C-alpha cells in the first residue's frame, strides 16, 4: 500500500513524521507544541491520501489535497498522552500538555480509560473537547416484536407505522429573515474591516444556532424511538438524487434525514429496506394506487382503506422489513393501527375523555421547537 501511495505522489505516515523532526530544527516554534499532537496531523494527512487512492480505484475523479490556512485550522488531537482531567472542589479541569489547564463543563460521567481527546473551535468562537474512551458493555437482546416502520418527509418529519406523527420544525426556514438581514449587513461592510468580521461572525452564530436546534430536536426524537423500539425500519433513499429538485432541495437538507437515521443507527438496530412503491402500494391489499406529491391521503378502490399517505408508506416499510426476517403482519393492520400517541392508544384516550384531535394539537405545540412544554 505504501508503494502504491508513493507511485501516486504521496508520502507515508512514517515519512511525514520523519519530515516533522527535520522541520522542527528549522522552525523552533514547533517545540512549543506537544509532539503527539503534531504526529496526529501526519496521521490525518496519511488517512486523506489513502482515501484519495481508494476513490481513484473506484473510478472517481479526484483532485489534490487542500490544506487549511493557519487561521482556519480549528481542530487538534491529543492521542495516548499529553492530557488529563482532574477535579478541584466542584470545578472540572482539563490539562493539555504545552497549553495548560482550563475549566470545562462535563456533560456525562467519563470513564478512566481515556484514549484520545480532540479539541475543536467552532466558527462562533466556542471550544469543545470530544473525549474518546473504551467502554465495555453487553449488547441487549433484540426483540423483533418491538419494531416499527418509519417514513420520513418534509411536512411530517416522521410518520411511523403505529400512527405517531412528528411535524417538521424546519429550523433553517424559520431563520431565513435574520440570515437575509445579516447578509445585507455583510455586503455593506468594507471587506477585511473589523465591522465586516463582526458581521460575518454573527452570521456564523446564526448558522450554528440552526445546527444546534436541528441536532437537539433529532436527538430527542431518535432517543424516543430507541427507548420504545428495538428495531427501526427505514427507506433506503437516494438523497443526492432527491436534492436535484430545486423546489425541494432546501427543505430536504433542512430536515436532516441522514443525520436522523445515523442517530438511530447507533442508538438501536436500524434496517434499511427498498423504497420502491412504498407510497403507491396499499398496505392492506397490495393494490397499486398511484398519486402525486400533492395528494396527502391514500384511498384504495379495492379494499376501501383510507388513511394518510405517510402512514400507509410506514406500514409498507414495516412489512418489507419484517419480510427480511420471515415475519408477516395481519392483512388488516392498516385498519387496526389507528392514531397512537405517546400517551397511549385511542381506547385509552376515549376512556380518559381526551380526543385524538386534542392530542394532535398538543403534539404540534411540543414538536415545533423540539422542546416538550408542560
């Protein structure tokens, strides 16, 4: 592999580390940095080189490596040594060699066996430390009876086979006006001036706020499904082809379907099924009912089934997923699987005197911003 990399004009990781020792002799300032941190940069370059070689083997057209400018390099890694986490009183401290100690906020309990710490500076100026450690745990047993099919969309971010619907918050769309105002301010400022830099920083803060809201909402939603179900079936979507539609591209990217499925993948068992005809096929009789995107209700002329098109697709996704494990659902599951909220079934709602519409209105109020309100 190293010989192949040399043929492509690349250097191996060991050669890069050797060049680093020679570079230290001419650049005395490099001695003020931790040695393992500098060696991890050589590892990153070597990984990028191998990735380019593999892409070329797969027939992809690749360019050359692009290195970040000094002011734009925002990530560095301490591997194996040079770091320590201590506690003095109620204050948690992170010590990094050649840098010093700093106060940190720990979000969860950290095991003692820490392997690596990656420090990142966001564009808004905030610093984050990602800690990598070995955690030994026993994998839980998978119960296929606790499974659900999920259909993702734009109007409804998630519609599952049990009838639970989550509206799409569309965080980017809500902050389009503030972004437009900041962009106008940036265009009026003199480039490279302090006022221009301040406007750009505020623009980056708004984008980071959008990203944090989206991730927080998707984490809450994926955790809710991971706690309730052992297996989640989703469609295998060609997202890169879908965003070629200029009318839907912004909302598709704002929804974060890929981020949501990735979160489900490491929180529970995720199984992708083919997306062909999941919306067209009737979930009860299998009859094909073609419909455009504007038609939001599935009505079958053969069996008379009428329900939301996303609900029908979610049931078909669940059936396709269970077919992989040779498990069949009853034919009338589309009729019996009515609205089921996080507070219970329809019968329980009728017993308590609360209607389905009341629960839907309350669900709408708590899922718009991704925060549950009492």
